[in-house]
C-alpha cells in the first residue's frame, strides 16, 4: 500500500539532513522529487501540483524548530498538507435516530463490493451493533449465494430475493429487508446492490430506485484501488447521481500505487471512510487521515498496531498501555518480541502489520515485506527461545560467542541472529524518533 511512495519520500527527506535552514533552492529540489513521487503513485496531476505548491509556500524560510532537523521540518509540513488532502479530522458515521440505520453499498462489478459488505458487517459487530444484510444484486450470477456464504462466516443474517417472494425486484427486496430488520430489531441494514462493468443509465436508475425505497443514512461507494485515476472518475459520476457519504477503497494490500486514495477527496469532496487491506473478513480498517499520512511518510502507525493487538488479545491478560508506552519509548526487548509473536498470529497478514512499524519499511530492502515468508515467525520464536532470560531482557548482552550459541540452539545461522538484533534496534530507533517528533509537534501546536 503506497510503499513505493513511502520509500521515495523517505529518500527525498534524507537528502535534506544536516541543513540548518531550508532555502528556496533546497525546497525546489526536494519538491520536484516529491511531485514525481506523487505522480508515479498515480495521484491526480492537478492534485499533485496544488499539493506541491502549498508545501512550497509554507516551507520556504521555515526556521528549524529546536531539535528538529531540516528534513523533519519539511516532513511536518508535508504531513500537515497530506492530512489536509486526505480530509481534516474523522468523518462521523451517520446513525439513524430511528433504527435500523441503512447503509447502501454501490460500486462497479469486480470492485469487491459484496465482500466489503461482509467486512463492514464484521466491523459493525465489533462496534456492538446487530446488523443484517440484504442481497439486492440480482444481476450477477451467484451474487446472492456469495453474500449468504459470507453472512454465515461472519454470523450475520442475509435477506434475499427468496424471502421477498417470486419476481421481486431489487427495490422490493431492499424495502422488505428493511421491514424484516425493523421487525427483528436489527439496528443496521447493509444493502448490497448490483454493479456493471462500466457506468450506464440502467445501473444508475436501479440504484436510484433502491435508494428511494430504503432512504439510506450512508451511501458508500466501493472502489478498486488498482484502477488508479479511473477510480476518481467513477467516484465523481456516482456522486452526481447518488450523493455519496463516503468511499471504501479495496485491495490496498495488493501491488498497487494507490494514489487514487490521495486524489478522491480533493477531486470529489467525498471522504474515504474505510480501506480493505486483505481478503479476510476482519481486513477492513476505518480510515483516519492523520494516521494514513504518517504511514505514507514512513512514520508507521503505533496506534494501529495497538488496536490490532487489542482485538487479537481480547480475553487474555496483557497490559496494552504498558505495551504502547514501551513501543513509543523505544524500549522493546525480546520478551516483548516473544509476547508479540503470539499476537501476530491473530492480527491478520504479517506484512500488513509490519508496515505499521515506524521506520521498518524504509530499513528493509524494497519488496522485502511483500515477499516475507510468514514461517519466519517460527524461526524468530526459535531464536528468542534460545536466549537466556537475561539476554531477552537486555539484548546488549548478546556478544559474538552468545550469538553463536543462540544460532546453534535455534538451528539457524549467526547471520540470522544478527539480522534479528539489527531489526530490533532499528524498530527501537524508529519508534523513539517518532515519539520525540510527535511530542515536539504537540508543543508547537500549543504555542
């Protein structure tokens, strides 16, 4: 997800280190690279142009604040502009004052709309809601069956055309599903609608009739992030006819440039509400602009890791506040590593989790996370378990002879033990730098 953009921007900012003040020449050279990086990530040309212009106006002549170096000053400015581009603050979900809240899901065929319905239902369950899904896609073969199978997986009932009666149209199925949801005291109804290979009048007319039948509180457009700038065009066309309340981007875990995520808000004024980061029904994340901006800039997402860990360790004894404090302070040791190995198994695809770690993506070779063999977790556990309790608590004790002993005990090589130590130190460094910068930013905002 935007890994190439993250790597390119990290390289740009690294070139500004050791400068005491940002000159116009420094900024121009850096921003030329930033603009190229944005365009390569498939960000809309006009959006990229305006973004670079705004950063330049704020960056030229900026003083370096206390311990912040010149590259960190520019990172702060770029981060703030990215947050503005993605949308200031979080967009509140529109809950109906008289349940059930209706969520209409729209999108082109192949965008992952039906799967996203199930993911959203799973997310709502975690929020303490009681959702139901309505299968109103009567165009695509097996679409109703697919939603029913997914409903069984997540434990959410599905109302389909069979329950609505012979010959029921999509608007009639939606209306009767709403009646059933109200009767059974479901507080949310997710309506899955038909898609087409491209936008046409028949599709829009059907969606309009379904929308009038259920009067949704939320109308979410599901977009495939691999379609690039076409996603922005699709969002604009749908918004003109349906008045969208939000966008859901799917397949952000795939090999995609993902620049449309940065363009859609600026081009349509429709906020991104969720992003799909995997095939599992749990792989749906609420979109938070500030956290996404920091992930794009290689700052990671410590809070995102904590949230995933909390979900994974529900019912188990683990002090999450202590974990968060140790991570932010850069004091992780191998006891924490061992503890987190158990969490990683429950937190979804490993590469998605590791991309949230500050500094890790930039520290590893390009493509290393995408090609990571998840069996590596077992190897890491073997290495850590071959250490003494003292060595786990104080990794600095691991000199050459101790590392050889650990390698023999774990059935690995000394190079692999060295690599694990380097990764721990790199993670400590990245988290500590992020924590210091975050504290500095908070102080500046209070002035």
